């Protein structure tokens, strides 16, 4: 599935919508959503525009370019949000970003360790082969000397 299609479907699912309910919200057919999901067609610009207008919490940069986060930290579609709630949301989003960064670092460290282990195992296997050859030569030399 093309990346834009995948992000489009992720937004739909992130909003808790089915293909049917989303198609009704966007005033389009289920077939259009199905074709996007199956990678047959990308979402057209009018559909993307309708989505971004209706769901202002969806980040356009993420949807179109894959940059940033799927949803904005403060949703403009929620005008009743107090300053305290907005601050709490921002704090939580910052913490989530730090956790994601730490997870990425942890994964990189683990991958580096795996590469190191693979290299060490490869070296040990080579040493075993070399020792086996030496033992075979030694055995042949002893049996020829008898």
C-alpha cells in the first residue's frame, strides 16, 4: 500500500471510524475508501481537504508527508479546552516524545549488540573450523607416521 494511502487509513482508524462510517462522514462512497485501503487509488485532494477541515486535530504534514505526528497536540476542534488542560496535553505529548526517543535509542543499542554478537559468533565459528582443520592435519600426520 502506498504510504499516503496507509497514513490516510491510519487516520481513519485513529479517529475510531470504520470504512462505512468514514465514507458517510466524508460524503463519499465506501468503494472509494476501499480502493484507498487496497492501494488501488490514492485519496484525491478534495477528500484529503474534507478530512483536514472536518478533523482539524489531524496534522496535514503527517498525513501528506509523513512528518511529525498523526494528531496535533492541541486539537483546534475542541474549543472548550482550558489552558490547564492544554498545558497537560502538551506535557503528556512531550513525555511521549521523550519515551519514543528513548525507545528508538534502545532499539538501536539492541541492534548494535545483536550485530556485535553475530560478529563474535562468526569469529568463534571460524576459530572452530581452523581448530578442526589443525586437528585433522595432526591426526593425518600421526597416522602416516605409524
